[in-house]
C-alpha cells in the first residue's frame, strides 16, 4: 500500500513504541527533534549540542541513539565511566583521545571507548565546520566522572 | 601525547574490550572489517551484504552496530521479530516498509522498527547506487520470522 493512498492512516507520531521515521531535514537536524544544550558551558568543556534520536520517546531497545555536535574550538569533558561509547562520525573532522592515543577522525570512522578509559572529543579551533557524530550508549548506565588527566587506558597498561 | 611520538604503543587491535578506532577507508569499507554475505540469496531476499562494526569483537555494550548495504534491485526478507531495529541511512536512497507504511529514505533519516512489526528494506531496480545503513540491535535478541504479508503494524491497528 502506498502512503499517498487515501486509506493510509496518519503518519506515526514521534512519541510511542511504534515504528517511525525521523526525517533528516539536512544540516543534521531532524523534524520534531529539539536541539539541546548538552550542559552549560564550564571550564571543563565547551560548545557541544545534543539531539536525542532514539530511546527516549517510548522506544524499547536496550540503548539510546544520540547525535552530538562540537563547534570549532569546542571539546567534551575529559571523563571516564563504566558504560561504553559507540561513536560513528557523520560530519566534519575532529579528534578523539583515550589514554595516550589521539586520533584524527572523519566521516564513517567508528570509535569505541571501553569501560573506565578516560576520553575526550575535540574540534580544533581552525576547523571550518562542526564535528558531528552519532553516539550510542546502553540505556542503563552510570554517570560520568570528570578526571584530571588522561592517565592510563586499557591499551597503555 | 601525540600518536606519532616514539613512546606511544602500537595501535590497538580490532579485537578486545579496549578503546579503538575502526578506520573508514571510503566507500563504506573499514580497515580489517570483512564483508559478509548476509545470507545466501533466496526467493525471499536479494543482494544484501553486512559488516559487523561493534559488538562482536569483545566490546561489552548491550547492543551490536552493523552496516548493511542493499544493491539496486535488492531487498531484505519480509519479516518480524520481538527485537527492535534502529537504523540510520548512510548511503543512497531506499525504501522501508512497516505495516501499511512505505517510506522513501535517504542520508540521515532515522528509522525505528518496533517489536513484532512486519518490515522490509528495499533498493529500487533503477537506483544508481547501493542503499547503505547502520542498523543497531540489542545484543541479546530473538530470531526473525519470515511472514507472508505485511499485515497490521502497531500503527495500523
């Protein structure tokens, strides 16, 4: 049945545990999905926004899918936590550091941050565009803890 | 510390529960990640490949991240299952159907398939390129069941 046919019900709402499509409107915005300030800027991080894509509107899977953007010169808190990050770069180029490793990453690169590894995401000052990425996490997870230094990660030890 | 410095350890292996980067080499291939035939072609589906990105190499999160491609004229099995799909389109354009809904989707569109909704992904015969998408699922999940028709979905009921 074609969705243009008269008999098709109204498009599904964004909220609820039913099948749905979140429309990408270009430039990494999605219809009906609000832009959220990730948290108020502090000395420990700068210039990050978040969009909650799946997991907080009634979807029942065991994970949350979010889209983050870091503006040029911005960076995330240097932190660690028990839960993992699964990241897929979608826009621009940026840096990710875990332990002693620094990676320059761009579209399509996949990043895994393992439990308790101190890590940080950054977009260089001279970047011409935002650094945007999908970040998938367990639905049930611990709170991040800021750390003073990158210290040792599982690789370095 | 810069990764080019002498003191930096060798890059992390793809296998193991440590932080890592899977390098996108362009054209939706990743260093060290094999291309898998999704399953042998049958009457019920055609022309799909899969790449396991995260979740099967020692990562400990509660979900698996895969990349699928459907060639022009290809389609997935019309099926249903208890586990959900979280899909983000990365390449080309294609169709997704659940219940009575058909959506044409392209880059950045986010698709959620709720439990037990019959669904199918398709790439039209005249498409000029593969239809590629990330698909995230719970690590623990039931097996799909092929269905004869799209039937009712949660929206239509």
